[in-house]
């Protein structure tokens, strides 16, 4: 687990995820030597899949421990890595929203 984030204030999840998705998209042109995101976008897919598995497990363990701040921290890591996966596989946030919307009917 990384460092706990201090002074977290509430935000708009939709807006934040849209901004993060756009930042990830822009990292496609960055140097993998200088950008972790660019590395995840260009390295063998197994590297990204391993990170998603790791972050999922860490989230499950945080929930098991009932540690609110740790749950938030690990969920953020998982969201980030999933957004990288979506960018890498060509799934847009609009497409994902459509999938979720279809399930709410």
C-alpha cells in the first residue's frame, strides 16, 4: 500500500473520472521512461492486468479490515488502472456509461 492521502475533500466523481480519462489519453504520447501511465499503455498487457489484480486484492483486503481511508485509497488505485485498461482497449467513458445505463433499466 502507498502513502495515505491527506486532506481529501469531496468532489464530483463523474467530472473527476472524465478528467482522469482525458489525462490518461494524453499520456499515450508521453515517454514510457518518464510516465508510468505511458508505460502501462505500451508495455505487454500482462503488466496492466497484474496491476489490476493487485489493486483488486488490496481493495478486498481493505474492505475486510473495515478501514475507510484504506478502502478509498485502494478504490482510487483500481479506478485509475481500470481507466488505463479502457484507454488501452478502446472502450470510451461514454460507451461504459451506456453499458451501466442499460443495466439500470
